[in-house]
């Protein structure tokens, strides 16, 4: 066992190619997700797109869903929306149940 | 090593057709997908379902697995493959996708001597992805955490072994669930990174939502009735909280900027919960009796009738 201290940083923003690498996804797939409104990059065209915060989290979740369950981008968009609604409801429920 | 009943995992008969196996796998994958069904148990089941499908979908692997038979040699739950295992079979596609290992049973029977997962050995290795669970307190202050990693390493003779190592991870202050920490150069291959998705360990008090934290704040009936200041401990230190007069159970108080640090910092939402003291002494008994007599209060007035 070797112990190492290393450079670590928080992933705050990713460029278009970096996001593709991060998700191990094709460019076309990412573009489709942007067109579905699932990912909302800053910047007008793919050349200067910056993906931040929730877009990074959503991209990775979307990738897992599409890879593991074979869902297309429209389906992924719907699943993500429903999951976010469900999580919000669960949070509210937890608050009421605790009281 | 434990014997794995892949048919049982997928809930199909040993005679099931490839289509039925596929159907059972898809159903199981949807049901237990870690993004849909949170909880450690679901994640383990999802892995089991994938492992079972990885074997049963492939005619070569399935035939080899079937040959092991139901009456596989088992002694007290431990399983040893027969010595002539793999005789007469050749596995064309050994490595399943993803770089997460399956069970020892799978690794021994189906991946013995096989190459590492795709992407490694090339000039640019595939990035690795993992998860790290931290406490909400760690996210408040920043922390250093030791993480155990197991990476396949290719030896000079081409054999693969798993190398254990411990890396220290700097957890930055103000990180929230879902964010990723990148460890540059620590991926499985050369010049590849390791990404760790952050999740918070369940907390006995706080419920996180982004940078905001929710909690139930217990208050005594007189604190709620009279209002006033209470001191509330938070991960960022003690804060003074003003309870309004005639506060109700369920009333939400916001502590601006006292949530997880950041720009902007999150808020803490305290939901008031009026808690009655337990009546155990005669004095307390008398006191409540006096209240019952002297306080004109009907909590059921709105029910009518």
C-alpha cells in the first residue's frame, strides 16, 4: 500500500470536449441532450460551451440511464424531470413525516 | 468464494429463452437502477442483476455456467470451481463493460487471465469514476479523507493483478452532493483522471437540498407561546434564533447564509416542532392541572360539532 497526496480539485465547469470525455459519450449524444433542454451550457455555440453545476450532474446521470437501461435522449429527459419531481416530493414528505 | 445462482437473481427458470432472460434483466435493471432507486441495497442488487445477465446473455458463458450444474460442489457456502473448469470452452468476449468488478465468483470463472477492461494500455487511458461519501460537517469545513482504491495493474508479463492503494482526497469546503472531485493523473490508465462523485452520509439532524439544510427544531410549549431567543447548534457554529410569539408546529424559520458555505452560501430552514415535557413529578402534574383549569383553550374548536 502506498500513500500519496495529490492534486485534487472540484469539477466546476467543463468544456464541450471535456464533458464528452467525462461522460464517455459521443458529441452527438451531448448535443441531443442540449436540444432536449436537459443540459444548459453557457455560451452560444458548441465551441465555447461551458457546462456547470447541475448540467454536469445531469449529464452523468443521463449517461448512466441511457447506457444501463437503453433509454434514448427524449426518454432520459423525461426520466430526469420525473426523478427531480419525485425527489422534491420525497423531501417535502420527509419534513411532514418528521413533525 | 460464494456460488452465485444467476437464474435465481433474474427470477427465471434454467430453461428460460434468451428473450426471457433479456426481459427479466431489463425489468430488474429498471427496478434497481441506483439513479432511480436510492439505497445501498438497490445498488448491490443492480450489480447482481448485471452480473447475472453478463453471463446468461452470452451462449458460451451460459453453457459453461450450466455445466457447473445445480449440484455444484459446495461446502458451507464456499464454492470451488471444478479443476477442469474452462475445458472445452473459449470465451470470446471476457471483459464486461464498465470498470467496476463483479463478484469473486464471476471474476474467477469468467475473467481469469483476461485482459483489463478496454481503454487501458492505450496511450490515453479511460478516466475512472467512483463515489465518495462525506459528512455534512466535512462539507462545511473542508476535510482530508483517505480513500482505498483498487486498480488493475498490468505486469511486465501481461498478467493482471489488483493493486490496493490509499490516496488522500482533499474535500473542498462548500462542496455539495452530486459535485465531482477530480484527482488528476489517478485514473486507471496513463494520463487519466479519477473523478469522485460526492454524496452525503445520512445525517441524524440535517436533510440537505443543494446548499440548503433542513431540520426539525424542537421547542418547548412556553418557548413557542411566548417567543424569544433560543440557541441552536449548527455545523458552522452556534446561532441565535428568534422564535416568534405564538409560533406553531410546522412553522419554518430561515437562517440566511447559515447553510453550506459558498457563493452564495446556503440557508438553514428550521421547522418548529413543539415538544411537551413528560409529566413525571407531582409538581409537573399539578402545574398541568392548573393550566387545564385556567387556560381557556380548545384545540378541537375548528372541528365543529
